[in-house]
C-alpha cells in the first residue's frame, strides 16, 4: 500500500522535473506516448582522466613491487650482477 502511495506522489508534474534532474529514470515515455528527453550526461573531463590514470598507475606499481619482492624472496627470479655491463 505504501509503495502505491509513493508512486502516486511521484507522478505529479513537479516531481517529474525533480526526477529528471536526479536522473532516476524508470520510464521512457510520457502518459501520452511521446518519448522523454534524453538524460543529461555528466562529464568529468580532464580531471576524471587524470584521476583514472594516476589511480591505475599507483595500483599497478604497488602490485608489481609486491610481485617482484615475492619472486626475490622465493629465489624464483634474482637479478645477476653480470647484467650490469
């Protein structure tokens, strides 16, 4: 019963605008049958790219450091001194 009340409250025209700004879409057409407008995409630009690349490089370097120390501890790969020519 409470969910029906919430659905009726969300179907008012003021709340449709609120739902569109919050980008919660459960339907793609209006009651009349016309399509709703496409949702606005949020773009993070260069900040998002920089954060993604820096996070990936940091995580990758931490993983490779741990794997290299594991290989050296177990004598699976030990660099030789002859390679420093």
